[in-house]
């Protein structure tokens, strides 16, 4: 596959093989880097979600007690009968 004859062809073939091998290593490292990057993002997301859930759980009781007020019951008032006019 390499151009040339004799030792030149062998050297070219070795260069191509080395480039292929180096490319293979580089590709493997790049794929590893991408997968680790993805895992880091997922871990960070789950940490944020967990922290948010904990914060929400902690602040919820205080929020409710601050907003809810006891209801004041209306007292039953006796209705007065309208005065009948005598005419």
C-alpha cells in the first residue's frame, strides 16, 4: 500500500503503521476523555439535585409556619328583629 520500492517502501509502511497506531491511541484517549467529561457532568447534576432537595426539605417547614396563620372563628351574633311600627 505504501509508495516506493525496497527500504523506502518499508520505511513508509512503518511510518503509516506508526501513524495508525498513534491515531488509535489518540482516539482511545479522546473517547475516554469524553466519557469522563460526561460522567463528571452527571455527577455534578446529581449533586445539585440532591443539594436542592435538601435545601427544599429544610426550608419547607419554616416557610409553612411563617405563611399559615390560625383562622379566627367568627362569633355567632344574634340577629335583632326589626322593630314593628304601630300605626
